[in-house]
C-alpha cells in the first residue's frame, strides 16, 4: 500500500488573515500558491501513482490543495477528515491512518509540523523533528500491507520545486 503525504500549498499570511477576524481554518491559498500547486500536481502525474482515496484536512487551504491534486490525478472524490486538521496530535493522525483499509494508494493533505512528523512515526516509530516539509511538498511511503508505525519504506520525498520541474 502506498501513502502519499502532501503539505498544503502556500496560503495567505497567518497574521494578516487574523486581522480580518476570520478563524484560521478559513485561510485560503494565495493566487501564487494555486498556480504553483497546479504545476506540482501536474508534475505528480508523471510519477504514475495509483491513488484510490484522497483525504484532506477540513481547513480551506488544505481542501483547495486537495482539489488541485484531485483534478490532476483524476481521483473521483475527496474526503474531509477532522483528524488531519491543524494542531491535531501526531499520534491521533497516525492512529487514524493505521485504521484505514488497504488500498493501492491513499493520499492525505495536511499541515506542518504534523505531516512531516507523521512520516517520521511511520518510518522510524516516533517523531524526530527531522522531516519538515515545504508547502506543496510531498512524501511517498510504501507498506507491505497496511499502514503501521515504523514499517514504512521511503520511496521519495520531493520538494515542490522538483514536482513543478517534472511538469515541464
């Protein structure tokens, strides 16, 4: 089973958005972030991943990122999962992932620092703080069967610039 971890694309400045009085989960992608993620998602298509499920944090910036990935990979539907929301404990995310049914490919869109720490737990069994992901970056992990702590194999970890270069 493959697990594609995706950090949402660049979003509006947190402090400036807070001045609007709206809650942070409504903070959208920037126009530049949308364009960059469209290219990164197109680059992702060159890697021929079989993604059956696409699950996202309910935050607007993550959902917008998932929409762009869905368009590029032609995934039928996007599921929202509260376990992927900003500030959720890494162990809660990992617990949720470990309960997921086996499919060829599962993609999840989330937030830092949790999404990078999830990769560490799945690779090493615990978060080490050494795998931060850039906005729009992606990590592909592979499992022999189902998702479990410390049993992932790293297939690749690509920053957004490399994903965009693959689109050319």
